[in-house]
C-alpha cells in the first residue's frame, strides 16, 4: 500500500485463483469502504475480464472468461480513501552546538474500516 497526501491511497492485492474453462466468477474482499470504483484495475493471465460489480457488503467481483483450466495470479490495484499520514521531527543539539541529531517518524491514521 502507498499512502499519498490528500487522503489518497494506492492498494495492491494479490492472490492465487483457480479458473475453469468458460465463464468464472472471481470475488475479492471485503475491500476498504472508500474504494474509488473507477480506479479498480484487475489483471490475471489466461482470462478475459467481462464484467465488474461492487456489492453493498464491500466485495468486488468479476465475470471472466478462460480458455483453459488453470491456476493463475489475480492482481488488483485500486485507489481508496481513509488513510492519512503526517511526519513529526525531533532535533537534539549537542552540548557544544556543533552536532545535532534529527529523528523523524510517521503517524498513520486509518479511517478506512479495514
């Protein structure tokens, strides 16, 4: 996951799936409440994505067509909201004011429901 400023986050989920010949339904979730549906980008070798749905219980699902029975990797990338971050710094100056020690840490706040 990558957390950007302005309450925007890039999420990547990866999992193994089994496909049968013909039409398959793949489900992923639950996903974060703030998922930006126009940003969802699923990928899986060996299949063609036909349709995407987002259910009221936070599940993403796809209908896909496969030409053969196989196990493959599903990779889904999407943008979401709900995670914010800030950086705090602390400076400690040495006795003779010649050296300083700079420390930094990040605070992440999760309001995504996950």
